[in-house]
C-alpha cells in the first residue's frame, strides 16, 4: 500500500522531483569542477615548489664541485674553467625555466631572487666573472638565458690569463701559487 501511495505522490509532484534532481545534479557538477580547479592549483604549486627544490639542489651540488676544484692549489685552470662551465650551465637551466615561465607563483619569485643573488656573486667575482667572460667569447655565446634573465650591470672582468694574479709568472707556473 505504501508503494502505491508513493507512486501517486510522485505523479502529482513530478515537476518538483525533477527540479530537485536537476538542482542536486547541478550542485554535484559545480562541486566536482571546484574540486578539480582546487586540485589543479595545488598540484601546480606543489610542482613549482618541487622544481625549485630540485634546481637548487642541482645548483648547490655543482657549486660545491666548483668550489672543491677552486680550492686545489696550485689551481689547474682547465679544470677550474670546466667546473665553472658546469656550474654556469645549471644556472642557465634555472634562468631558462624562469624566462619561459615554467616555474611561476611564489616559488618562481623565490627562485628568481635566489638566482639573482647567485649571479650577482659571479658577476662580482674576479675569477668567476672572468671565466664567464672567457666562455662567452665565442661566435655563439653561451649563457644567453642568464643574460636575458639578469645581465651584469657592468663589464665582466677580463680573461684570467690577462690578469696578473692568474697569469703565468716567471717560473712558468699559473698564478701566485
């Protein structure tokens, strides 16, 4: 008997039931779209943060290797330039990611500030700036992304071999070591 009463009630209120189901379906769709947008934004933020952490790790590793080579006395200029080139190439990768907006938001802003500090240190260093200057003296200069991202404010130091501290001395050794 209850089933017949329910069937009669549904026929009498068919439009109301249909409207209620439409509203419930619309709310479900809106909730799903909102959830999708929220998850995509959080996924992008997480991905950007993970990219920054990975790039900083790569940069620190190459910087440590570079400083380890630089600490060896007497300094082997070829190994020094090679280690510097590896370090600069990782910085080039980070500059590329920022220039082409692969990393954005707060993570991109943080990486940009951090990278500018790294480059400021290189540009101001007598030896690192000179090595970057030497490496750029080719027909297709490397580090174009770095220079587009944050160019030096003035000229870089001249080649190391032209610098009295790092040029050959009378004994034929490189540098003052």
